[in-house]
């Protein structure tokens, strides 16, 4: 019986021979840094909050102050979190001169970057890239510090047009940032190895990327302690956490 930390032989061989690697990450990548995932039982954000009231353009239109307060609280959680050994392992792997490693993340946090990695695409946007909801101008302000979830906080106002400042994330029903999805698809299809870490594979179009790679014959490894929608399209499933698996994979 192997333990989660023990790298499966076929995974080790793929990782050692790959020169073009794409790493796709989801909320599970940040879990060991203390940033809650969305859908995990007990700890997932959606156990406590209703996404249809918070992560949609309609939610913003109906109650921007409720939306802003939730994102300000999440931003405080992220600011208080640190990258873990899994984030650092990806950054080390990417820094190897013989490796072309491209990271596509669904995460809106900056933990990959703070671990020293360069991210090709934040397909669901960037929590901290605040902009005006009306004219799109980048905001010259940040989130206020929020220690506990609060019901409402007034968003700041745009200096250019007086519109409200919104988080730089992609809400349900909004288009992904221009180029981000296409860049991610290309990276995965051109890779000789795709590593999918910590995603439930439920949110499209990002969830389709492993299948698009697999359809081109690219081997896909899943790292996730639980079964997910990605598991069926993965050639190898490693039931371990990001913090357990990635340091061994990128050693
Ligand atoms: C679009 C950003 C078109 C904001 C997020 C049917 C009905 C309605 C809609 C749809 C439908 N079918 C398809 C859709 C479209 C919709 C969609 O997919 N809905 C799903 C839910 C059915 N998609 C969209 O709306 C997208 N846009 O399609 O646009 C368009 C085109 C042109 C013009 C206009 C429009 C936009 C989707 C973006 C949504 N934004 N978030 C915010 O952060 O608040 S989604 C949210 O879920 C997260 O940000 C995250 O990015 C995403 C995916 O979640 P995961 O990362 O997978 O996280 P999850 O909690 O689910 O899973 C965690 C996993 O980690 C688990 O598997 C767990 O086992 C594992 N794990 C736990 N611990 C660890 C671990 N793994 C490793 N190590 C550990 N330690
Ligand atoms: Zn504006």
C-alpha cells in the first residue's frame, strides 16, 4: 500500500521526461495555505454562502455592498495566507532551465506568484485587480481589512466616472478574460504533460481543458485527495494533497 507522499512510479517517469508541462490549479491548491475551497464539505465557502447571491453580475447589481464585503473578507484571508511547499515546488520546477512550465489557475489569489512562479493565465481573474464596474478604469484603491465576514460594506467610487469599484474576478455568466482561456487550452494541448491540481472540474469552460489535452494524446495526471470530475479523463490519479504531492513531483 503506498502512502499519499509516495510518488507512483509512472507519475515519476512522466514528470522526469516531460519538457513542456502545463499545471492547472483550482481552489484545492490554496487549501493548505488556509484559503477555503468552494465546494468541499464543511470547509467550502459554499457551505456558508450562497454563490448566486455573491458571485454573479446580478448579485452585484442587486446589492453591491453585500458583494464587496464578501470579497473584502476573502481578500483579507488571502493577504494573511502564505504559499505552501506545493506552491514553492511548482515555482522551482518552472525555474529549471530545461523545462517550459506554464501555469493556468482558476484561483483568484496570488499565492503562485508569491511563491516565485509566473502564471500564464488567471482564467477566473484576479481578486486584487480592482476596476470600475462602469468604465473599467483600474482602481487606485485596495480592499479594506476585514477580519470576520460582515454583511455589507460600501464599495469605493471610481475617480474617473463615479461608478462603483468591483473585484477583478470572473462571475458566473461573465466571459473569461480575453486570451486567458485560449492561452490555457494551447498550453495544455502543446504540453507533453498536464498536471491538474485541486479542482472539482465542475466550472466550465476551464473544466474542459484536461479533456482537450487528453484528446490530443497528452498525458494528464490528477493530484487531488478526493475523486473529481477530472478523474475520468486523467491517465494517472494521485490521491494526495497539493502539499504532499508537488514537492515529490518537482524534486
Ligand atoms: C462563462 C471567481 C460564457 C469568483 C468563479 C449551467 C447553468 C448555469 C451556468 C452554466 C451551466 N453550465 C455551464 C455554465 C457556465 C458556468 C458554469 O460552469 N457553471 C457550472 C457551475 C455549472 N460558467 C461560467 O459562467 C463561466 N463563464 O461560461 O461565460 C460567456 C461567454 C461570452 C460572453 C459572456 C459569457 C465563468 C465561471 C467563473 C466562475 N467564477 N470564481 C470568485 O472567486 O468569487 S468559480 C469558482 O469555482 C472558483 O473561483 C474556482 O475557480 C472555480 C472552480 O472551483 P475549484 O477551483 O474546482 O474549487 P472546488 O471548491 O470546486 O474544488 C476544490 C477541489 O480541491 C476538490 O476537488 C477537493 O477535493 C480538492 N482539494 C481540497 N483540498 C485539497 C484539494 N486538492 C489538493 N490538495 C488539497 N489540499
Ligand atoms: Zn469608472
